[in-house]
C-alpha cells in the first residue's frame, strides 16, 4: 500500500530515477552476465511475446518472478541465484525445488505492489498470467518497460486465448504443452542457459509419455474444481485441464464452454454427474473452500452434491493449484489424474 505521507509526484519521480539508474547500470556493462564485463553472445536478445516485442540487453542478474508458475520454471532451470524476489503463491513449492527456493526472497504471498517489485531493483520481470502485468494487477507492462525493465508473460496465457473479456479469459484454441515448452525454452534463452531449457523440456516430454502409456479413459467423465464453494470456478474445455483430459482420452463434463474457469451452479454440476472430481488443493485463503479438505467437506454435506456418483463413491483426485494451471506442473497433474483413474478402475 502506498504511504499517505509521500505525495504522488514525488513517488513517481523516485521510481523514474530508479529506472534511469538501472538503465545506466545496464549501459555501462554492469549487468552483462559475463564475468569479464563483455556482452554475452547473442545479446541483446529480442523476443516476440504476447503481442509485444521484448528486448533483453543482457542475461538477467536480478530478476523478479511475480507468479508461482514462472518462478518454478526459473528454479527448475537452476536460476535461484539470479532471482531477486518472487510473489503470488497458491501452493507449496515443488518438493524438488525446496532447497533452491529457500534462498529466494518472497516479497508477497499475493500480488505485490509495483513499488515492492521496484524496490528489488529488477532487471527482468516474468509472469504466468497477462492479468498480473496489467491494470488491476501488479502494474501494466508499459510501466516497467518505461523504466528499462523488460517483461515476459507466459505464452500459455495469450496464445490462442482472449483475455479482453475480464475474468480468467476464454480459449480461442485448445492449449497444448507446446506453449509451456516454448516458455521454458524462451526463459532459458533470456538467461543464457539454453541447454538447460532443452533438458527440462526433454524430461517433461518423457514424463507425459510415461503417464499416458497404454491408458484409455474414453468412457470416463471428469470435472475440475479449482476454488470457491459458493460460485465454484470449474474448468472449461481448453486450458490446462483440457491438456490432461485430452492426453488421457477422457471427457470434461464442461467441454462445451471455452471460458478458462467459468463459474457454474452446483445444480448444473449435479445434472452432468461426472465420474471423477479433480479437486484443487490450495494453500491460499482468498476464496471459500480452498483446501481439498474443505472442498470434500462441502461436497459430502451439500444436499445437491452429495448424491453425485463421484461423491458417493469418493472418486476424488487431489491436485495442487499449479497443476491445474498451464505450467510445468500440468505434467504433475496429468500423472496424478492418470494414477487416480487407474486406481478407480476407470482407465484401460
């Protein structure tokens, strides 16, 4: 929150000064990513990203990642030492990344103010969602770019997606893992570690192949519940849950809507009566029924939902929120749903 003791023009001037200092430092070779102060090969690097042209003068040394999904990609690429801060967390960090993450400052559990981000003197910003770096989020991308801080948004949130209508947007084309792989590779290029990006993509592809080997869930219907019990956010056809569903050959009971996370009544859910409920197990507390425990408690006590076949037979698969978003953890979601369907005897 902004301090009421400092007039807005003075705050703005201070931020502009910080940006100019950052630009000066970059221009003098103080942030080149090379030990001898020389420009790294291939830099400046220019990318097309979510309808914008992004130019990175040198491999970042003080990056800030303002969404968990983006942070976990950077940590998976072995870049913890180049992260000045992270923000916006819905789940515990991946087990394999706990040690690396412990050394990175978390500047906010939720979306931070632009002032908090700029306090870290970042030379690069990354985000998983277009809304994070937009009006109503941390700040519009233009604000940071005017201060000399390049920004990057996950292609999975803009390629084949319309974010103009508010909410979580709508898919104009089904998401594929290729968008996630593109993000991994582009971020590895930005940080000048392309071989790490290729290795991570290869590992993710192998996990997808293993999880789906020999599986056939064509007779099984799924429902994905992310958050909120009063007006639940349920997965539409074509986001990250769509990737999982398609890979397994199953059916999403709400594949007739292209909205990313439409809010749908429980009466409609009960009418469609899915075979399995895939439930988000979130650690945040911004909505009602965030944890899987609270969700299941609601399902088994609500008169509308407790008669559903999936509830009566307790066919629940629990996923982290990040596994239900288009991130590297979508693969984790695929693995867990596949295992759950096999356990339930619903996958050939």
